[in-house]
């Protein structure tokens, strides 16, 4: 089974369209590690699309907050402004869909998915130290997660935990052949708001038969996404950061 793994779309319709065009013909099903909405200007378009096209989705912290399941007090003022706007903008059907999304981890046939960490959807796995603390919760051969908006992840052997570095800017697709005796925590990066210094939309292709995964990046119409954010009166910083991938 060839899977398209997405995370942190964040209501960025332009980035999502570019990813789908770039990955066309190279996957059989789509999986999403959460944060469909928040920050971007197209929450309804993105949620409508996810409802029709994505096989399995776990909820992210923004999905929870923007559907009224969590208080906004933990959000910084900019994230809060965008969450309030998103709540007001989402259709009742899409709010209900977000409220009903399952909390990860979800175990699928060949891998597991969750948003932040296997312990908590709001927890960031940034360093090998973070993963060290959670290693007893890392189950199975491969897990996909998001939340940090940084493409890469970690691999765990009996002896050590190592970081998978973000693929270099110039590389189009870095392929990794997965080994049997290693456990992998894979972050596909963010579709709609990359924060790893590369402003291109990020995703992963995973072939469960080989098993092999490919880190991918694709350019999209950042100016169009920025124009929509500004037109909706959302904070300017949300538009500006898209251009620098931070
Ligand atoms: Zn996110």
C-alpha cells in the first residue's frame, strides 16, 4: 500500500493543492496526523476535502481548540486570534467533524499515527531527549507524527535514539529504506505552515510493502495564501511567516 502522509495542513488550501498535484499517481490512500485548521484562511475548504479524501485522521491541538473542545488560554495571542476567527468561520458540519476526530495514537495495519507524542497530542517531540523520555510508549515499526512542523523524525535502535535530519533544501526527495530492527518516528513536516526553514509544503510518501519512505517538498503559491490571510484580516505575521518557513 502506497500512502500519502500529511500533517499540519493548517487551512492552507494553496499548499494542499500543490502537494496533491505533486504526489498525483504515487499513492493509494491518504493519512493525516492532525491540525487541519488554524492559522490559514481556508478552513472549510480544507476540512471538506479531508472529509471526502482522507482515510484516517487524528485530531491535532488546533482541531481541538478551534472546535471548542479546549480552552484557548494556552495559545499565544496570534494563535488565539486565528482560532477565534476559525471557530466563527467553520460551518456547523465541519465543527462537528473536528469535534468527532479521534485522539491518537491510532494503530493502523502497518503503522501508527498521532499528532504530538504517543503520550499527549499537545506535546512536542523536538529532541532525542524528548523521545528518550517517551521511548516506552513507542510501539511498532513505524509511527507518523506532526505538531513541530519540522520534517524529519527519529530512529530508535536497541542502543540509541538518533535524529533524522531535515532533508537538504536542494534535495527533491530523500528516500529511506526502512530496516527491520529499527523503530521509526517519522514527521512528514507541515503542509501549510513549515517551520524548518524551508517554506515549501512538506509531505511524505510511504510504501508499506518495501517498506520505503520518501520525504518530499513542493513549491506552492505562497503569495496567494498570504493574500487570503490578509484579506480575512488575520494577523500579518501569519502571512509573513509562510515566506520564510518559520
Ligand atoms: Zn500544527
